[in-house]
C-alpha cells in the first residue's frame, strides 16, 4: 500500500504538503500542486490508514460489519427489519466480547475492501457478497472474514460462513401450503430475471421447486423490481392478473410479503380471503402484519451470537480456520393462509 512518503517521492513535493492536501489543509498549496498530488493518490491507489491513529499495542479492537448491496444508492435499505434486527444483535454481541463494531453499507467489493484496509480492522463480517467475489474478499482482506448467508460455487466456498437452512425451510413451507390443498403457487423474489437469482433467494426458490416436484407440480417463479417505487405498477399491472389463476404467493421475505399484501388490498384483493401469502425470516414485521403472516422463521439472535463467536475465534486463532455453521429454521403459523376446500 502506498504511503505519504511514496506519494511525496512520486510527485516531488514534501510529505507535509501531501498530508495537507489529503486532510484538506491546502489553502497555501498551489492549484497545480494539489492536482498533481490528487492524481498521484489515485494512480498509486493510496488509502489513508485511519486505523493507525487508533491502533494500540493490542490491536484496534474494531470488527467491521459490511453489507454489500448493489442497490445501495437507490433504495432505503434500512426499511427491512431483518437487517435492523441482525445489525443490532451483532453489535450487542461484539460489545459483550470487548470489541467495537464499525458498520458500513457498500455498493461493491472494491469499496468494502478499501474500508477494511483503511481502518485496520481485526476482523470483518460480510453479508451480501456474491459467490464470484468470495476469493476477491479473502485475497484482498488479510484479517479473518465471516461471511453471512453466502453460497459459493463448487470450487470456491467461503472459509468461514454462518447461514440458515434456506432451501430446507422453503421446502417445508411449500409442503405446508400443499397440505392446505394449494396447488397453484407463485414464488416472488427481488430481481426481475429469476434466472439471475443468487444466494438466499436462489436457495429458497430451489426449495419451493423441490417440494412441488415431489407432488408433480411446478411453481410460477416471478421476479420483482429491485426498488420499492416500482413495486406498485408491478403488482397492479402484472401480479394482479396472474393471481386470478393461483391460490398462494410465497414471498422471499417478510418485508416483500407485507408490501404485496398492502398493494393488493388497494384493489380489494384480501389475504387470505382471495389469496394466501407466506413468507420467510420471521421478523417482527411478520407478527405485526394484518393478517399475521405464516412465515419460516430464523433465530436472528442466535445467528448473531454464532457470527461473533466465529469471528472472535478467527481473530484469536493462529491457524486459518474453515467452518460453516448452519442455523435451523422454524415454521410459525399465522393467519395468512386458508385451507382450499
């Protein structure tokens, strides 16, 4: 990694001048010199070592948590209670272990890796990474990384991962619908092209398909727009027409289910009178929804505990660990499904 001295040597100016430009103390620096230094910072890929200012003899005691989200600049991520509950639970566990948590939401791997390097983290928790980026994270970031709900390819699996039984849970929830005599089921997840679903959505869709295949049936896989502002036209122009021939909708998350129920209600399509709805995650939103959602729940508190215990183990271990921890799911029956006579 380039240092201030490297930048100074590269540009032919003093280290003090470089430092002044970096920290905005450049009122006495000529415009030509500022541009020269800024260009060099970019060309040499300089990253300010902010963690160095905080670093004590026994390390920074900072554990980073990064949510990688390609829609980071377009959508209000914090509306999803799953992430709120998970972040809060992880932070609580990190504090109990005597560490500090630094949270960031980033739009891509490069942004996240720079943050990890800049703050001299002792460990990193990453959620939302694609299977193709696992090796990039593990090569670029030198501290232990615990991935959350990350599914790798056959050749590239995360060394440390905490996940849930996505496919198994979806299989059981679909079987629940089938036992209620539902034969025409729609599976909804974000991402308009279902062929490009990855991670949890892909696994949940796989579970739905496997359950229905056992009954010699197939679900209708439908991709939702990735931003909430586009949900409304999708529901009223596409979904309403489709559900005339279906009896149940399996939503990939509680938030998605509540949004769908709300939009359908505007057209006097009520749940479960006109169509049944189930969801995944078991967040507080599923309990407060009207009607109360039937959902496949995951223990977010337990998940957070396992994540933090694993990252601490990775930090303290002298050897590189490889562990994959899976949390079971549990069906919570609400009031959003009716039995088909």
